[in-house]
C-alpha cells in the first residue's frame, strides 16, 4: 500500500508519524517535496520506506492521500490532482472549513473523500480526531481508515454540521491548554519553584486530571468539588479564577475559534 502526504506542515507531519505507527513495514510513504527540509526531517521519523516526490507523482501513485494543505489551496489542488489519480483513490482532507460536499464537487465519481480534523497530539498517540465520511465510503474503507489512525489517539465520527464546533474545542484546544500549562508553571515560579520543576508539575497535573474526566465519566464540576475542602487553599484559588473570568475566557476562546472557522467556511 502506498500512502501519500501532500502538505506536511505541523499537522500533516503529526498525522504521518501517527499513521506510520499503525502500518507494517511493507507500506510505502510518499511525501511532498514542496518543503524539502520538512520532508527530509519527517522521513527520519518514519521507519517504513519513504519517497519524497512532487504532488503530481504522489497523486498518480498513492491509493490513500492525506491533504494537509491550507484551506485556500485545497480546492484548486484537488481539481488538478484528481485528474491524475487512480480510480478508488481516497482523499483525506485536514482543511478547516472545507466540507465533503465541496470536495466532491471536484472529485471524479470513481474517487472518494474523508474529512478529518486532528490535533497535534496525534504524533504521540494522544490525539483527538473528529471525522466525516463521504456517503460513498464502504464499510471496508471505513475500517481501513480507522486502522490507519488507530495509533494516533481517539477517533470520533460526527455530522458535518458539528465539525466547526468540534474543531474549535479539540483542534484549537491544545493551544489553549499549552497556554494554561505555561501560566500554571509561571505561577509556580512566582511561588519559588524552579522553572523545569514547575512545568513538569503543571503538565502532569493537566494530563492526570484529563484522564480522571475520561476514565471516571464524572462531571468536571464534581471532580473539582472533590478537591476543594471548605476554607482551604484550593477554593481560594478557584475563587481567584472566578474573579478573573477564567471560565468565561475559556468559553469565549472556543466560541471565537468557532466563529472564525464558520467565516472561513462561508467564504469558500
């Protein structure tokens, strides 16, 4: 099997690394040469056979092609590249705001589309990827897609109408959490901790807290209440967050990301 990756920026590279962990050594990876430095770097992180090729050769050679292109580029590139592709080729797009229907408007009837919205933790097997299938994807093709993404983290199939909101939470969310970890570490440094220690404490705390939500299934509010003793130090910190608009800021960050994605979708 030959798997192509056209557009190997941060997200495309992260997905490629994740996919490489899910396939055997007979799988070939075809990487776009439009950024030779990134292609060379990525090839060193993939243990399977890697070829660095132009987009046209990838389109005519691979049977599954991941597209990590910018939203403004993807439709014109699809229009050109699908003319070179084999029947049965599956195009997997990561482009924000580009729907399955838009992709299918330029894809020949003998080719198919999947839309995904991963986040960068897919590179270490801890990602959250939402996805939408074309109506023409068969059960076997669906299973193949899930197998390819099986080492990237969690997958969630959703409706097209939910993608922009889901992207705002899971796709943009890592940036918000990195800001939170940095801020918590800064607080630790302010209180006298060495930077490295404070950052490790903050990062592991976020990791463990997230796992508690996932594994217990409890509401985050209930888990928060279990930590906040009456008159204690934790409730003092919680009160400070409330006073400074923490929850509203987080909600607004997601909503503004959603609105931006909606505007990008409508402009196409």
